[in-house]
C-alpha cells in the first residue's frame, strides 16, 4: 500500500516498505539529517530503520534537519518512538 508525504512542498509517494535512507537519496537530502514531523505542537523524530508509512500519517509533512533537536535548540522534541501513545 502506498503512502504520500510532503517534503519541501512536494508530494512524494512512498511504498509500504520505503525507509528514510531511500527517501533521502531519492530527493537529494544528506544522509546525516534527522527526519521529523510535527503534530499538535509536538515534534516526532522518525527512525531510519522503520518504514516511513508506519511512522507518519498519510499526507504528513516531513522535515529534515542537520544537527541536534532537543531542549537546547530551536526545535524541542517530544520523541515518542515505541511508546504506542500516538
């Protein structure tokens, strides 16, 4: 089952098993960036080893950032990977 995400204002279709390294390469984003999306004022960091479609809702806007994300940066994260509290 395909899934759509938005990256840099462009809608991209990803397959059910597409992972972030493949997505980064396809759209020309450096591999060392951190991928995340925002939902209700919460930043959720994405895991490179999990399929994109299982981590974000259909139509989500995925952002990429080089460098840290956390309390000491302009982006504070509430990383809930694996919490099943989505």
